[in-house]
C-alpha cells in the first residue's frame, strides 16, 4: 500500500522537458526565435506557363516554422492562391514586397530576407 502511494506521487510529479540545443526548459527556450533570426530567406519571382508570375519563398525551415499557418495567412492577406511544397512556398502573382513585410512581422530578420 505504501509503495503504491509513493509510485503514484512519483508518477504525478512531472519533470520539465529540456531543450537539447540550449539546455533550458522548453518553457524558457528561445532557440526557435534565434533560428528565425539566423535563417536566410530568398523571395524571388518566377514566370510560369502562359506568362503567369509566381512568387517563390525559399529558406523557411518547415521543422522550425508552422508552414501551413504561414501559407494560410499569406494567401488570405494577399488574396491569392498558393501552396507549400518541399521546403518552399509558391504564391500566385507578384507579392515580393508584401511577403517581406509579413515575414519581418513574424520575427524573421529583415537583413536575412533577400528579395530578387
């Protein structure tokens, strides 16, 4: 009976999950924000079939950022179609300047975003 009580107390006690990169608890970890600042992002314009322009965003790591959230917000803000595939984002139309402003508001470093 006593052992079961001790086991229950031990099981109820939860240890903080520690970040493997910085060693801080996940609640205090800022690795994701630091990685956002160090990421080099290229925003460029491509011409596809039938002279359709497409804005391509490369360099956003899908493991560190929520790509689906980013693409959903960009599509609704810019009123265009788009998709996220293989680590890059494609948006229909020329939205290079607007994309840069949005990424800066998300926390990416402005000097690390190259617009071509």
